[in-house]
C-alpha cells in the first residue's frame, strides 16, 4: 500500500470519529502545553534574574559570615558583626579593590514624618560610597557624620504623604533616643545590597555610620575597640574580579579580625553576584525540570488513552481488516495503517499543544512582569515526545490488527 493511500485512509478513520479523536488528542495537548509553559516560564524567570543582578552588581564582592554547612548558600550567618574597622581598611587596600563599603543595622522603634509615624525594627547604616552616581534618582548621598538620611523609592510612599528631598524625619532609636534627620537623597539601588533582596521591594532608610552605628567589639589584631559590621562589600575592578575575590578570601581566612570573631560553625566568606546567580539558576533549573515532569506524566496518560482508543478501533474494524487482507493487503500494510492513525493523533496534539503552551507561558510572564524568553530546546523536545507518544501507543494495537486472521475477521459480526 502506498504511503499516500495509507495517510488518506488513516485521516478518514480519525475524522469519522471526531469526538472520540478530539477527546484522545486533549491529553496530548495538555501534556505538551504543560511542558512548554513550565519550561518557558522557568527560562524567562531565570533570564530576568540573571540580567537584573548581572547588570547592577557585577563588580561587587560580598564579605559575609556564612555557616560552614550552608553548602555555598546565601550567607547563613548574616547578621553577626564580625568585620571590624581594621578589616574594612585592609579590604580596601587589597590590590584591584576600588572601595570597601561596610553595612550594619541600627535598631530603631519608630520613624515619624510630620504627624504620621510607622513602626520599624531597624534601618541601615553605611558610607557615602554605597550610593553610585547612577543610583541617585533625586538629591545626593548623605555626608559622613551628618544627621542625614537617604531613602529608596519604596520608602518615599511609606507615610501618608510622599517623602521627598528636603523633608525631615524623626528617628526613634531602640534605646528611646530621638534624632531629627534631613532627607537628602532618593536611590534605586545601593552598593552592598545582596542580589535578589531588591526583589522584595521593601522600604529602606540609610543613615551614616557616624554617628548612628554604635556596634563595637575589641579587635583581636589591634586590641582596640572598633566598630564591627555584619557585611562588607568590596567594589572591584570588573576586569580583575576573580583575582580580587581570591585575595579577599585569602585575607578573611588568614590574619583578619573576622576569622577570630566568627563563632564556631561559621566562617567569613567572599561571594560575587555571579555566585549567587549560579546558585539561584541551579535551583530554578531543578524546579523547572520537576514541574515539567508533571507535563510528561500527562503525556504518559495521553499515551494510555491513545492505546486504548486504538484497541477499540481494532475491535470495531475487525471485519474491515479481514476484507483488506482478502483483497491483498499484507500484515505490514495493516500495521502501517493503524500506526499512522495513532501517530496522527500525536501530531495533531503537538500542533495544537505547542502554540497553546507558548500563549499560556507568555501570559504568565506578563503577569509576573518578567521578559518572555522562549525555551526553543524544550519546544523541540515537547513536540518530539508528543509524536513519539502517538507512535509508541499505536505499536501494540497495530501489531494486534496485523495478526488478525482474515477468515476469522470475515466471520466477525
């Protein structure tokens, strides 16, 4: 039997049972659409995170106290002030480092603007170097030693009235002391902001280390009482980032105050934004593979449906098979006919499922406000698996049809 004739007969058989064929194809459509949707959305989120983090902090090296069992995580010991002023000075002097920006928390109880007040547990203390020129959207960075505050965009809407440059806030510290500060700048990012923390979109208030930050320890190296910070960010020459990171790690593991001040099971670490991105990208890939597996399960269920409907078709057309064989059709012709029918169901499911999955993924990226990034590799895999499902599901029914004895088939009622 010619290929064209086989296709014509197979398509006619599929069309003659439109509802049954459509319901069978739905399983393939759902499976392929699920695979395409999950894979594309995962690729879009991954690309958006990598581009956002990579473009804003590619030259930053974060010195953090990290739990030794954190397995390269995101700073399991963050919050412990172990980096002294001596460490900050030594990190700033490392070859290839442009700046070392300390960062610490100032405990507060309340922030007041006019007659409106909000509860706040802490604000951030840092240095003017934390605000690059391209991060300041209004005003300027604060001056060291001045009673000034810089806020991020989210913080401008914290109170009933929007906060702007030139306004004054009253900060009530945890010990009850009140301090009136002038708002001198609004920023969209800062040096020292860990990757992905900006995604939370919370309000942040930044004040100078001097006079607001008072956390001190005795330096094991110098013996003097110094300010100690839970985080220091080293801004490196982008062309020398790897070398600077290794020198920072060498110092932190060697003659640093941090190495002596960290508690047991915690060690000072140095990580770049690339390290954070790699870890998160790996997590996203794992999640994507997991949820995509749900779509594969749907395809397996669809394969069972195709096999079932093809077995029903063989039983219904037993007499037709006998007539075909009586007029000269060979076993392989019969097998090819039923295998083609099953494959057509898989192909139709792939044709419908692929654009449907792309459309759903596009809608999901719009809702999540991330750029749409097609996962072309997964597109090919999904279509190939959909067609393969039709082929494999049709093998046994086609083989069974080919094995029918023509004499018995002609007697079948």
